[in-house]
């Protein structure tokens, strides 16, 4: 029998109770990698943060301007959902898409209105046993986002989810569940945004997306938590079914401390993925990313390319793992990770790794940490550009491969504008650093 709303609510209550037990027994974690890289939360005053609730709004104009500036023209969207703190404060969907069965609503509401989908897919790939913050999100999430595109439906305009933290003292426990049916096509964007403020806040997030057989999905995550002390501890997982393709682009352009795990799973024969990522750190920001390309069946494909740049005294570590399990023959994939140092005090890691448990596969990886080539800068100066102009063009060009792959003009413009602003703020130190190294 199909799941009822009451059954699903009971199911969620059991999962929340189990997660609470894990949360209460697990310590605040410290992550260590390769013997020298450490991500510590010892300065996070977790007991002082709370999951605040807010009243609904009728338009973006009633929210902080960072949301409207990032989202752009709402008429270019198929739907929009905004979670402020612990509340879904705005949700709308194009009526024509609603008539076709597309859903964009809070996860809380989906439990009542779409119990069979929620119970089937909720936390299928996530686990409350993955640590204190994974358990916290599973136990405490409120609001949430639920996206569903039925079999065979093609959605041309982006479906947009926004997480907003606009004041200190907030603990935002956020969960997004997405389900794309067989042969469906869509674009999903999720933005994490905050204005500049003084004080601490927490975003403890969970994201899970299930791409049905033969579907075509473009997924983008954009993070800019501003200059406040926002700590982002999140897990994101994407599962791709038979003959489906998911192009997933995470973009990290601001956050006091970020620790994220991003897993993309080609789960059935013929599944394919394109994973492109960008990060730009500044000031004293600390970024710790771990991605997994998991091949679970034979004849799957994929590739991963990440590019990062570091200014100030920031720290950024990216570790990418290709994992091909036993029986996943005829899988083909590769991983590239590149980090560009733009300051003498910045430190970066690029760590590609590979686990292959079967034969007859094609898998390769490579990683670099480097600096701008002074000869390239000199060449551009001979063409009439200043050193600062040359540096800016080279850095922006370095990211352009990933930016163009978004195939999303509004988001491409947002990324370019944000990177340009950050480069301008660090221009003097970058130019001085390059001159000293020349």
C-alpha cells in the first residue's frame, strides 16, 4: 500500500529520534587529513546558536538584498524557494509546471502532501551515523526543500532553492530532497547566502538528489556566506540511475569555515556525470572539501575537474577520490584538481586519490598547486596591459572553463562578478606577490 502522511510522519519521527541519540553521544569533530591538514571547530560556540523561525514573506523585496541580487529576475525561474534560518519563508512555482506535476515546496509540507515520495527517497544515501553534524541536521531540520520532476517532464527554467542566514546567532539545519523521474530534464540551483555581519552562525546542511533512468539534470550549488563567522558543515549526495546524466557544479566563493563532503554516485549501468567545481578563498577563510566519484556498476562514465584560487592568509584543501567497486568493469573516469596561490601567506592542498577494486577500467587523476606564470604576465604587459590588469585577466581566464560549462547565463554572470570583486579587493597583495616571485 502507498505510504500515508501519518506513516511517513511516524517514519520521520523514528529517524529523528535515532539521529538525536547519535548527536548527543558524538563529540564535536576535528578532521585531519594527510598528517598535516586539520579542520577544527574549537572556536565554534555551538551552545550559543539557535534555529530561529521567521514569518513568511510575499516577495524577494522583503528579504535581505543579497537574495535578490544573487537570484536576479524571478521571471527567469521555474520556481523559487527561500529558507531563512529555520523557516521556509517563500515558495512559488510556475502554474504550468505545477499542472505537469512538478513540485517545489518545503520538505515539511511534502511529508503531508507527497508521503510516498518522501518515505521512498528520504536519506536513502545519507546517514545520521556520519558524525555529530550529520546527526544534528537529521534530528533538527525544519522547513527544508523538496523538488520533484515527474517522468518525462522537461523543465526549461531553473528551479531555485536559497538558504539565507541574515543575522548572527543562528543555527540553520537545512535538508533538501530532490527526485527527478525517468526521462525528465531539469536544472536545479541551490544558493547559500549571507550578508556581512559580526558574530557566529551555523549552516548544517544535507542535500540529496536522485536522478531517474534516462534523465538529464544540471545541478549547481553557489555558496557566498559573506564576511561573518558562518560555519558550514554539510553533506551533499547525488545518485544517477541507468543511462542518466547529471552535470553538477559546486561554487564556493565565501565562508569563514567550510567543511563539506560531496559524493556523486553512478549507481547503474550507463550512468554518466560531469563534476566541475570552483573555489576562491580570501582573508582568513578555511575551506575543506572532500569529493567522491563512486562507480557502483559496470559501463559508467564521468569526469571531475576542480579549480581554486587563494588570497590573504586563507587555507583551502581539496581531496578528490575515485572509487570503482568490484564488478564495475568498463567504467571510465578521471579527476583533475588545481589550486592557484595568489598570496605568500595562503596555503592550499590538491589531493587526488584512487581506489580500484576491479579490472578492465580506465581511471586517472592529477593535482597541482602553483602560482601565476610571470612570463605570461610580462607578455600581456608588452601588449599594453598593466600588471594588475594582466593578473585579473589570467585569474578570471583560469576559471572560465568551469564557468562556461554552467550553461546558465544568470549564474555565470553572478560567478564572474563575485570573483572580480574578490580579485579587486586583493589586487594590491596579488600584484605584489607576483612581482616578488618574478
